[in-house]
């Protein structure tokens, strides 16, 4: 690891402090180095707060002129919720800026770097670029595709079941796996399930990370005909996060009014194959600045999401348990895919252990 990678690794690490708080903005960390020592650090803490570079300037313990700034994303060049960082860097007297990746946002892409170069600041681009892209995979997808980044999370037994023949599903995965899932919930903008999951499991869909204060994601229930029970925990739990019911014109008007009176937001889509049009739903969520969706739906919704092509990443926890049962539910139901050659394959697959459980995650290629 060279010296630039060493300091950039630190910038990437502190950027994670904004997880779940900057959406739909990116995660950005900044490190200022002078005479071989870190004299300041900063990160983008929350939407509307100072960007990482400005935060690092404020935290400096020494004069930053002639110093080197490490930042995992190109400094912004436009006025958004905050002033442009590239201009602040020029005014700061920084002599060198090391950047992981160019900002994919068309409003910024290359412009911030050019401002620095025009001011005779030495700029190095591409240090730990792949790590930076992985950290901000949600932001990159959201800003370039103009759609939320969808993560399909499932947990199953070794023989591929998500519940027993009686419907019992507590608990398939172990405690450490479940804790990690709550950490993921704390990072994303929303969590989505089908109405059958609400009826059968009655989840609250809140975030309960082990460390720190959890921020609940927006809860989304896909329910084409308004079957959600009014006494469901997802409607009645104590959470500041909003609840969205994704439905169609099949919902009863009285039920719709009941839900609206309880503060539930209703999004109606066209009917596709008798169900909510998931592609249209994603477009509507984008308009609400929801940049990510953790899909924890049952097998029916999971297959519908895969069929609609809205899933970007798959996370599957496999527990070393066997329960059998030809009628026991599997993670992906629906009509299924007829030919193995048409199977949905994952790329960039990673495997990680959580006590006895194994997590397999990968990405579905763009079609």
C-alpha cells in the first residue's frame, strides 16, 4: 500500500459515519495531511450539513495551506444544498488534492477537478477507485439511472426454505446475521415487503442496530388491493419513519381513506399482471428522493421484483439447518424460470460468515 492509498483508506473509513443520514447524497470522507501527519478529518454527516471537505477545514488543528487533501469523491462544483466545495478548496490554500473517483453526477462530473487544476492545484484521480465505487454504489445508481438501488435480502435454510410447512420462520438465521441486517436497514432509505409478509409475520420494519441510534427507513408495503390489516404493527408502531402503501385502483375507497387518516402515504400504479407495477413504483420512489430499497418481501414479491428487473443486488443468508417439506416456502416463488440457460446469474460474488451462517451477495447485471 503506497502513501496515497494509506490516507485514502482512512477517508473511505470515516465516510461511513454518514451511513443512513446523507441519503440521497453520497458518503464522503476527507483527510488533510501536512508534513507527513494528519492534521484534520471530516465527513459528510447528514443531508444539508457541511460537506466532508468543509468539515475537515473546520476541524483543522494546524494551518492547512500547502497541505494535501484526500477525498473519496470529486469535490462538488455547483450550488446545491451547500456551496461548492471546489471553490472552498481553492480559497483554502491546499496545494494537492487526491481523489478516488470522478463524481457521476452530470452537474459535477469533471468540473470540480477542472476548477482545482485551473487554480494550479495538483490533482491525482483514481486512488482506491473500486473501493470508492463500492462504498457509494447506491448513490452512483441513483444519480445515473434515476432509480432507487434495490437490494433483495433473503434468509434460508441449507435446503432452501424460508419457513417450515407450518409457516414458522423464527428464526432461520442466527443473531449475528439479524444484527447485520438491522445495520443494513440503518443505511438504506426504505424497506419494502409484500402484504402477505405483513399479514403472516406482522413486522414493524424498524431499525435496531446494536451500536448507535438507529434511523428507521421509510416502510413500503406492496398491496395491490388494500388487504393490509389496520391493526398491523407497521401502521401502529412508534416510528418517525413514514409508511407508504403501494397499491392500485383495486383498493376499496373506504380503506384508502382509513389509511390516509392514519398518515399512510398512498402510491397508486397501473395494474400489471393483476399486481402493482413495480417499475412504475420505483419511478415514483425516485421522485420522493428515496435512493435505496431493502427488499425483504416474501417469495411472491421477490420473484415479481426479479421479473420486473428492479433488483440490483442480492444478499442471501444461508443457515446450516435442514427442515424439508415439499410445500415449505422458498425465497423466490412465482411462476419461476423454465430454462436453466435463462436463470438470473450474479456477478462480483462475495461470501462472508456470520457465526454459523454464510452470506452470499452479488450483483445482477444490467440488461
